[in-house]
C-alpha cells in the first residue's frame, strides 16, 4: 500500500484518531481511550497487586 502523505488528513474526536486519504476514504482509525486498550493476561498470567499502605 502506498499512501500519499500530501493528501493525508488526521482528525481526532474524543480520543479516536481517523486517518483519511485525499479521496475521502478512511485508511484507518486508532482509538486511544483506556476502555479500548484492554489487556488480556491469559498468556502471561500477570495480575495487579496492590500492597496496603503501612506507616513506618
């Protein structure tokens, strides 16, 4: 795929970036909202752990 960057426009609305070609066709969108960036820990087994605060 070749993209002519002279005709590329990037717009942002509520954390969603839309890349549009000169002819008006949408090339791609990127949703940067936290709800769109879900992490699946099935393979890694990583979990969140919060240690209680203690006073010294």
